[in-house]
C-alpha cells in the first residue's frame, strides 16, 4: 500500500513537472531574442492567458486608481466650469479652491498611476525571474510592489519635469493656442519619450537599482528606436481606441453635468436629475479600471522588447568572448 502511495506521488510529481515545463514553453520566458512583432504578439497574449490571477494580484492598485478617479468625478464640474469662466474672462472668478483641488487630484493621480505601474511591473519582474508565469499573491509581494512603485514614480517625475522644462518656454514664446506648440510636443515625445522607454524598462526590470545608471541606456533606446516606436504605436493605438470607448459614457455624462452647472450659474433653472452626479462618479471609476487594464497592451510588449534587447546583448557578449578565446588559442 505504501509502495502504491509512493508510486502515485511520483506520478503526480512527473505530471506536475510536465505541466510546468509545458507552461514554461508556452510562456517562453522574457529574456529571449525575438523580433519586435513577436514581442508585440507575446506581450498581448501573456496577460490574456493569465488574466484572472493577474487581476487578483492587481486589485489593490485598481481599487486605488478607481477611488482617485471617482474623486475626479466628484469635483469635475466645479473645476471645469471655474476654469472655463476664468478663460472667458467675463467676470472675476475665484480660482483658489478649484486650483487647489486640481493640484491635489493631479498629485493623487500620479501616486495612483505609479502604484498601479509598480504592481504590474512586479508581476512582470517575477515572470522574468521564473521564466514562466509565477504564483502571484499581493500580500507576499507588498514590499516589492512598494519599491517598484517608487521606481515608477521616479521615472514619471523625471519625464514630467524634463518635458515641462522644454515645452513651457516654447508655449510662452509661441502662445498657448499655437498649433506649433502641439507639433513641438510630438517631436519631443518622439525624440525623447520613445527611447526613454528603454530607461524605464531597465530601471524597473534590470539588475540596476540606480536611476542614473539606467539613464545611460538611452543610447540603446535610440539604437532600437524603430522597434520601440512600432510597439508603442500599435499597442497604444489599440489601447487608445478601447480606452476611448470605455470613457465615452463617462465623458457624455460629465459634459452634460458641466453644461447644466454652467446654465444654473447663468440663471437657468433647468437642472439634471440628482442621480446624474452619482452616475458620473460610478462611470469615472469603471472607466478607470478598464483603461488601466488596457494599459497592459503597452507594458507587456515593452517588457518583452527589453528582454529581447538584453538577450541579444548577452548573446553578442558571449560571441565576442568566445571569439577572443579562440584567437588566444591560436
């Protein structure tokens, strides 16, 4: 009977190992030389194959993002109406509360987005280390997620500060409504934003824990600029379309609330039903969750591309080392 039990356990172990090997082969690992189209394809398929465990791992950051976006829904009408009236300059408008609320919500959004990105990149980092999709539990990875969120916040702050320092003088020179400001913005994104993705991936997934060391990888970003651009364009296009559809109901309700509040302030007694503001908050929260989920369409393919770049770099280093060894034997 004991021998039979041992045989069953050994058989179960073999089955489990075969399942793990099959799963590892299916996932393929992150650090493997691939074409950029293969990186895009694998990056889109991986979260789809593991969507339920991934959602269970990401639910804290999704909830935080939804709550922050719900706050945007609460104060959206007051902020937009105050800014619209101020820009129209028809009468003096007190902007202290709307501006304070706008700044506070922007800071909260930055923190929530960094938390979510750190949560996602922690899952990708564990996948990169294991070579196959790992078992993810948020409670066991809280410290790791927190560290990754701080790194994501650092990358975002540097990007925002550099972009602002470059675009604000151009805006002041040409004027805020000038079309050339938009053109310059796109040029800056193409020239700096695309290769900067390599820095972000290296800082989040690489062995370096110093941002300035990862910043040196900008040269690799320029070397593989075409691949990064294609993945950002294709994944971003799909993500943008899906996010726009998810935000459409929230946008319609928000615009209706904005127009209604503007009319009330101008003396129009007509107002929307009392449940509309609550619907705006709910739709803002729902759209936030859906839009964050769709951000996988860029984060996972970019991670695969980074893994491919690192694998090619390692292969090149191994080849050069082997070539030097053979030359030394001669």
